[in-house]
């Protein structure tokens, strides 16, 4: 299936036989500059430079599947198209004249585009595979991946900046409050992320820090606001939290969320929200030292110990209130710690460095992804099955972004992978 997007790609990268070119009017044609791809209104490529016979022309290039599309799109009535010096089409089916009556030179690409390019694009565009180019992507060399992975990683971080920017504005441009909410979201993993974020929003860090010398009061506010204290308990710890929360809620005019928002089903006990809330309390207690490291980020080695968040003693023998379990130290596990670095710590540091125009810190953040383990999820498995090497989080984050923003929407023509595969054909 030929469409204009594909023709734009072919023209932009000059992926056709441009030796001994002639227009349909039999003018000898040399493409000195294909022009700048225009994503706004007007001709498709601006400021092109072409040589027709012995005359050099400066102007714009317009592309269509058929030359008659010029009339179909009503360009003949739009003065913006009077600057077009070359009409590039897949199939020339009609002669086009400009407003001044001059014939618009036309280049037909139908016989110039290699057949394998047409077949390759058609195959990828209609593929139902999770990874359309999986048959060839594993053959791309490490040099290609080194440059493209960094570009994709930056794209992913910039897309995450939109969420962080929203949290930053909602928290009255308070960096500490913003990070606290982002961390809560990351601690919830996917299933309880939104519930943890809501909890953080109704339990402001500024309020919690007033009580950080007494962890039990921090937990009383967090568990109270979570709604998990809205029931009758039989053991001392939850009863103590209920009593403390009752006083603090009246003092600070707090209102709890509904406990029904929390998901326990099909979660590993170590990921239960009851434990994550206690670990969030641990962050609050340590927050002053943590923020000092965040705002002066050097590397993950220095910051890692601060995020080995632990639960309070009660939770070492419980997963939920009132039900005793075998004693174990329930600190953040290695895989969860990596996810917190990937989804909260490093994106926030990237955001903070951008805000402060700190290019050195930006570089350190990008480098830090190389020291973090890659995620083990189904998207990364797609790429590994296709023989793509993944050794650290810089590559896994790049591949996740590639899959979400290029593979799923089939934006192959905007992807360097597709371009590189064509070059290797």
C-alpha cells in the first residue's frame, strides 16, 4: 500500500534510483538538496534546490501518490503552493499547471523505488506481530544501537517530564513535594500506582515532615488517609495508629480515602500496599538526607542506600493488620529498587537538571541508566527473542519507548530501525 507518508520517507532519505533522473516532461533533473521536511501547513519539503536541464531552481517540493491529488487537495487555489518547483509523485496521471499557467515539473517514482522497499514497508505496515521487524532487528550492529538508544532514552525521559511537570505545578512548584508524589506512584507499581499517588496528594510531605521524629505518627497519618484504618482491629499497633490518626485528623482537618481502592489480589505479599505505605513512611523519615543527594546527583552508587526503604518493626511479622506471618526483614527488593530508580529517581533528576539548566547533571543521569539492571517484562522479551542485546536500563528504556511509540502505532517510517533495515537489504 503506497501512501504519502511512505513517499515522504523515500524522498527524505533519497531511497530511490536518482542516477540519470528525468522529469515526466523529459527535463534532466539533479536533486542538489531535497529540502527540509515540513510538518505544518504548506508544501511537504521547504527550501529545496534542484537543477532542471542547466537551470538551478530554489523552492519547495510537494509529494502525492498521484499527480491529480494536486487538484483533489485544491492546491491550485492556494498561493502557498506557488513556490513549488518540483512535484514528486508515485504515479503521474495528469499534467499540473501553476497559477501563472506554467507546467509544474513532475518526477514519477514508480519505476525508481526498489521493489524490495515497497514489499518491506507493506509487510511491516500490515503485520500483526508485536514486533513487526523482529525478523531483521537483531542483525543491526552495536554502533547503530549506541546512537539510537540514547536518542530513544532521551525521548522517553522527555515524555515522562510531562507527568512530572504536572505534579510540579500541582504541588506549587515544590521540588520535594513533587518527588515525594512521584516516589509514591513508583512504589505502587502498576496495580496500586494511582492509589499511592492519591494517598501522597492528600498526605502532603510538608505535613508529614512535622512529625518525622516520630515514625509512628507519620504512619498514623498515612494509614489513616489510606482508609485502611476504617475497621475494627484487635492488636495493639493498628489500634494505636487509629487513636493517633483520630487526633491528627481533627487537628489538621484530614479526610481519608476509601479503602476499596487498594488492590491485594494476585499481588506478591511483599508488594502489598500495607507494606508500601510503611516504606513510604521510611522515606519521609529519611527525606532530608535523600533530597540533599537528589539535588546534587552524582551517580546511583551514592544514592542507592537511601532508597533501600524498610518497614517498621510491626510489619516484619505481618503483611496485613492483625494477621501474623513468619518473621522477615521486608525492605525494598533489588528488582523493585531498580524500578524506583528507573521510574522515579532518575526521571526526577533529569527533570530537575533541565529546570536548572545543569548539563553536567543531565549527562550523569543518562550515564546512570547504564548502571541499573534492565526490566524483565514482556516488551523486553519480544526484543530479546529477536536477538537484540539488552544489558542495562538505558537500552531497555529505549526499547520500551521504541515499542510504545513506533512499533505499536506502526510509525515505521519515523523509525531509524526501519531505515537501517532497508539500507542492509
